[in-house]
C-alpha cells in the first residue's frame, strides 16, 4: 500500500470525543494490523494461479494463510476476549462436528479437517486484526485489488467457454472470490462517509472488471450472486444506492457489449429457460444427498465417502463415478448429519442476529452498530445464497476474509457505541434492564 493511501485511510470514521474523565479508544484511522490485513487480502490473487500455491501434505495452500497463521497467536493472546462469544462458540462447535464426521469415514480426511479449521482461524484472525475502521477498509481494498487483477488477467485472454479468471478451476470459482469484495466495495462507497474519495474510487473501479469477468463466464450462480449484491446495495434512503448500482451496471454492460462478448451469457440464459442437463444432474444430486442424509441422520456418511456414494447412486442415470454435492447444505446433511447442518445454521444466525455486547437492542440511525450489522447481515445472506451452488464456499479465502472484516467492524462499532453513550452521559440498556 502506498504511503499516500495509508495516510488517506487514517481519516476513516472519527468518533465523537468522550466525556471528561473517560479514556477514548482510538477507533478511527489505520493501524499496523490494517497494513497486515491489506497484505493478507491482496495475496488472494495468488490463489488464482496454481504455480503460486505451495503444496503441503497433498493440499495446495492458499498463500493468504501465511500472514494469517503468523498473526493468529499474537492477536489471539491479545484480543480473543473481545471476540463475540456466541459466534466463537458456534464456529468451534461446527468445526468439531464436521471434523468428527471426517473421521467417521474409516480413514482420516486430514484435508477436510485442515481446510475447515483454517477457515475458522482465518475468520477469527481477520476480525481480531481489525483494530480501527481503516483496518477494515484496508482489508477490503486489498481483496478488491486482488480480484480485479484476476479478472483483468482472465479478460485479456477469454476462452471459447468464457473468461477463466482462476487457472485450473471450474467456471464457478471466480465469482466465489469476487462477490464478497464487490459487496464490501459497495458498502464502503455508500456507508462510510469519511473514507477518502480516492480509496472509494479504487474500490468502485475494482468492481468493474470483476463484474465483467463474472458475466462473461458461464457461471449462472455468479450471475445470481452479482444481482443479489446489487439488490442489497440498491436501496438507500438518499438514492445513492440506486445511483451507484445503476452507474456500475451501465458501465459494465457498455464494456461487455463494446469490447467483450455476450455469447456465453446468451447461451446460459437460453439454457436456463429451455432446460439444461446440468440442472437435472444437480437436482438428482440433491435428491441423492437427501436420501443419504435420511439414512445416516446423526453423523452422516462422511465427507470423503459422500462423492463416491453420490456417483454410485447416479451412475446409471448420468454415468458419473464421483460427484460432489455442489450445495453446501446438501453436502453437510449427507456427509456430516443433521446436527452438523444445524450447527452451521446456528453459526449463520449468531452472525445475522447480532446482539449488542452491552445488551439491549440496536438503536436508531445514530447507533454506530446499526450500519456494521447491516454489512454483517448482507455478507451472511450472500454466503447462504451462493452456498446453494457449491460446497467450496466453506473454504473460500474471500468469504473468510469478508466475514472476518464484517465481524471486526461490528466489534469496533460495539466500542464506538459504548463511547458515544459515555460521551452523552447515557446508560446503555443491559439484559437486566430490558
């Protein structure tokens, strides 16, 4: 990050002065951990190139995990008490249940356990690295630049089947990386008033190649995710959401028509309307997962056995020997059982229905926590909608970073909320006063 950009970010969201005799926590601006977040986030670009991902124990490591792993013990010792207990407990329980189901398959599925644990560690570490508002912006900025670089790399050499922004991956992969960055870019541009215009401009500009790459690929789930993000950002009481979404949509559409190609998009829309063999396969996979889950309702059949069992059941109809679930909820129900699936929903609910740390409910428009919770809810909705089309969302770097940044912003808003109440001489409602 340039020195000028770092200095610009230090102005982010200053807080009102506290009352005399109280100690004000520095929440606005940028800290060293924000620079670390920027580095970790921009390393997501390496995930698009297999040659840049080191192989460890048969797994291709996402490079962003290196700075995350280095920071984890330090931030855990320093700030773990600040992490929302309900969210942490739900994440730990889910990880334990999923890991147990991975042992149930007769052989230890080390890869599944490692990837799941890494995702939870990433979410928690990113959240704890957010010490000031500018840190969250820096993390989102790094991620947005990373996905924009991947998009530009794919757009300059499109294939017959569309844009391939993630090398060696299926056509659905890029939108998993891009959607959280697009959502956070729009949120920051609309809701964080004191973020410098140069930073907002970079964030918005980064969404243009990302959206072009999504709509020039054959990824219909990416289309759904992009439209969902647009709808969530669309509504703004001052019309800014309408203006931003409309301007970005017009710019992307113009570029695709003038310089890109609508061939793949047209084909996918036609296939969706007229019927598509892949849709029938996905439908049959979900039915197979439902039956497998009902036969193994407690701990499932295990993640490592599930693809082979799906393939066996559908081998006559579709001639596949191994099939992934292509749906995180179907995957968890069949592979890990109803309890593990329920644990995932608890994780989502603890994030979505964020409860103020001091008790009570969210206040009006002046409550600093209100906008932070709005981002948290949009990120959870996006995760659950996009998760209906892939199980890999459980391990995706961008969604892990996005959820972590949203949690970190909520944690900061909790502090700002308490300081604002102290500066105004107000008493926050607690559980005992509700």
